[in-house]
């Protein structure tokens, strides 16, 4: 077994910092030996904060100047295919942040180049490693609430996505950048592929935030029908303003299961009877899923060490992208969309 996996980090922004922190402070089996980001100031800041000795503008420079086994890609979605393909061709294992790609053709190209070059691919669905979600999946599989009949999953984020992420010309919008985890979660916990979706969107806060992007929306609801006959609902709000909110409810033939809470800590304060009880809330996604991010990256390192298949791979990433594309097609064409229209027969 490989004693320590050497990692090249792609991206020094928010997600790059989050993953660099997880690896550096919590995963002794992995070591970040290089950081790639074309923005020098951001790259240097992250490198200093996490003790990364080598920094580069491009992947090609990193290959020439550092020796590493794997890459962690946290850059914007349009870069995922070219970076993943380049890494695979150099024989580097790949951790790829969600969403996997912009369309199914790109997903297929990533899967193919990974297979061709015999490297591992893990997609960043950290909820599959969150202790609460893992426990829920195990209890559902054990039949505790019976056959799942209905699932509701929401991701509400406090801040406005960056311009590239909210523009359908450069991304797949909030359904991809914010709700990718929900697409994976509902399929995973229902134990069934999606069959049909119908999407409604609304724009409440765009004008106040000076957003004039075509087809911009900050609220979305997706009604889902699964091949199993089950029903689902995905809810997205960004910006929501009140904090970070990721909760799931599963109703089975024998009972109900709820995951997540708005409360960030088990602390209650009361200073006067007029104000009442005050409870801390979850404010950010790194706070809510701190251990999930650690465990998913630990899993990636261990898979490389033991030559094992990652729990969340190309197939899971592809299905989530298919859901996003169907959901987007639905609201643009104002009709229900069957997944077979997206993935073919």
C-alpha cells in the first residue's frame, strides 16, 4: 500500500481552500505538494496558509516542476473536462468537484479517458460521506421505514453565486452549481433513477442585486418521478439570506426519516422574555459538512492506496448532470421532461 499520496491541487479559491484545509490538517495519508491557479495573489495566499511549497500557473508547469500521484480539481465547471483529461493522460488519479461537467458528452469523455488510462475518478458528492446521510442510507436499506415513497431535498445558500455560475451560457445555473448534491441525494436515498421532472423557477432578488443575466433565477422547485414509482421534490434558493440550509425528508411505507436541521449548535440562549429563545444557525456550507469533506477526501486517498473503486464516481456524476439538464430543459420549455429525452433510450 502506498504510504502517502502526493496531491496537486487545482484551484485556490473557496473550495480549494476548504479541501486544502481538510487534507493538510486531517488526512496524514495525503500531502499537497503543488497548487495550480493562474491568479498569483490567490495562489500565494492559499499556499502560505496551508504550507504548500510549490505553486504554478498551469498544469503543464506543475507536471514539469513537481512529482505527484493525484489531482483535486476545484476550478469552474467549464474547465473540468480539459483538466481531467489532461490529468488522466499523465496517469494522475482524479478527484473532481461537482458538477462533473456541462453536458453528458463531456461526462462520457471524462469517463472514457479515465478508463483508458487506468486511473481512479471520484466526484465530490460529500453528502455520501456525511455521518448523518450515511446512517440514513444504511437504515433505509435495512428497511427501517419501508419502501421509500417520497423524498424532499433542499439546498438553500446564503450568497449569490458568481456571475459565471448563474449564467446558462457558461454554466447550468443554480440547478447545477447549488443543487447538484440534491440530484445525487434523491437518487441515492430513493434507490432509483429519475424518470421525469418538472421545474418551476422564479427571480425575486435579481433586480436588487443588479443581476440582468438572461434566464436568471434565484428560486427553483423540481417535481420528480422515479422509475420505482416514488415521488420527489428538490428545492433551491440562492441567495436565501438566512444561512446555509441543507435538509432531507424521506417518507416510506412504514415511517418517516428527517435529515438535517437549521440549528448549527446544541446551544440555547435566553436573555429576556421579549426576545425569547435564541439558537445558533448553520451559516456556511463548510461549517455544515466539515467532516463530510474530510471523509470524502480521506476516502479518495485510501482508494488510491488500496487500488479500490471510489464510492462516488463517474456514473453518479453523470446521473446528476442528466437531472440538471432535464430540469433546465423543463423550465425553459415549460413542460415535464422525461430523462430518456436527455440520456436516450
